C-alpha cells in the first residue's frame, strides 16, 4: 500500500470514527434530556392514575396511540407483563426510532412500534385498551381514527383520553391554544362513535408545569 493511500485510509477512518462518536454523543445528550423532561413530567402528569383507568391485567394488549417518544409506552410494559403487548403508534418516524432504542435498552421486549397514518393508525385487532394522551387535539378529523379505535377494541375494551382544557375565552390566546381541546367536544365525539362514557374528570390535572389544566375521559366499547 502506497504512502498516500495509507494517509487517505487513515483520514477516512478517523473521520468515520469522529462521525460515529459525534452521533453517539448527540444521541446520549438527547436521551438524557428526554429522561430529565419525563422525570419532571412524573410530578404532575399522574401517570399511575392514567394507567389505572385503563384497567389492565397481565397478558393484555394495550395501544399507546400517538405515543411520541414513549412516556406512557414504557410505563405500560410492566402492567401487561411478558405475556402481554404494548403497541406504540405514531405517525412520526423519529420519535418511534427513539422509543425503539429506549425499549431495547430497558429490555422491554413486549413493546412493538407501529408507524401509522393521519387517518389510519394501523391498529391490531382484539386490543384490551387504548390510551390517547395529549394527542386527540392533533387529529385533523377524529371520525376515521375513532372508527379504527372502535374496531380494534374487544367488547368492553377501554379507551382513555387525556388532554389539555382550553383556556377561558376571556384570557389571552396562548401559543399552546392549538394544542388544546375541550372535554365536552371529545365526550360528544366519543358518543357519536358509539362509545359509552364510563367516567369523566374535567379537573384531572390542575395547573401543570405550564399552568394548564387537563381532563380525563374513560370510555368503553359496548
């Protein structure tokens, strides 16, 4: 091998190594920040109460619809056990990739990631429960989504929806206004989609870290 070729190979190898190390460091930083955000979220999100509302048992199959990077997905893994399954659905590839890596690193082998579409989340059948957390307000049209959710659930299967309540009309319009939806509207849409409302808590969370209020609705498929 000539001297120039050796130098070329060395430079390319060095650049490749630096590139991989940079990606690894960036990924480590991203995961560290995400863990810090989720730890803070634990203080106000009431995750245990949300999970309890799903009424899960070992061996169940549950869907986290609009899972993002997996805040609830990873918490749902333990309640359904090794014999159960958590289906993590989102329409964005990057959060799903993050979630897949996190699930592998935590040895949560009962987690399956699914890339959905805006009008079709590609849900499996015979699901025991579905969680839609901080996602319902993102639906351009909730009707086709609710059709798929209804078809996916077993009879008496539960649907839990938790989201932000809009601020009073008298208050200034906030930047987060587009990320809010009223419990009344969702309640009505669920009933129109043939769900039965089991319970509704309009003050489920009062004043999160951004001063927002959240509601929670538990519904079931007859």
